[in-house]
């Protein structure tokens, strides 16, 4: 390997922010975040499908919450989770192929999932908090990333 000449006072591995070097590093990180967001939506969708099937099959699996403001029939809530899960799986697969429709739908689905997990807090508090944090991160990753199609415009 040959060493590249550097200007006085600079390090050969240092990025030059003036030439967009810092932007390139951020763009690569955000693009990786989009792939991760696709995987999170895919896995979260599969888990929602499983939670939905469990709630539909048996109301005795989850805690019985009597004094909760947002009380639901668990069978009905199970159907909501099942439908959201299927759409999230399809959206996650679309994000892994870098489809624009999946990016838009991904933000919408992560927003719905965030709201659903807030309403699900008394039934599974720890998992709901983890899901809320992941959903917020997915929304950020999908709105921060600009693919080559959108930056060329």
C-alpha cells in the first residue's frame, strides 16, 4: 500500500468536511439505518402476528386490566395486531428492496405501531416500551435517508 500525500497538519484517515466527507459518513450510516428499519419492521410485524394470534386464541394469556382507560376486547385487539403485523411484514420486505412506497408506508406503519404499543402498555409494559423506542427510531431512519433517486432531483 502506498501512503497518500496529505496536507500539513492533517491525518491521512481524517475526513474532509468541506468536501462533503462528513455528509458521506452520515449518509452511509443513515442508509444502513434504513436497512435496519426494514428488518425491525419485518421482525416487529412477525411478533405482532404472533401476539395477535395469541390474543385471538385465548383471552387468558394476557393480564386482565380492569381500570385501564383504553380497555379493549382482546379478541378484537388480536385482529388489529394480526392485520398490522401482516402489513408491517410486507412493508419491511419492501424496505429491503429500497422501494419508495415501502418508505412512505413504513413511516405510517411505524407510527401506527407506536400508538398501538402505547395502548398495549398495561398488558406487556417492558415489550411495549422497547417497541415504542424501536418505532421512533424506524421513523427517524426512514425520514432521514435520501436515496440516490431523491438526491438527484
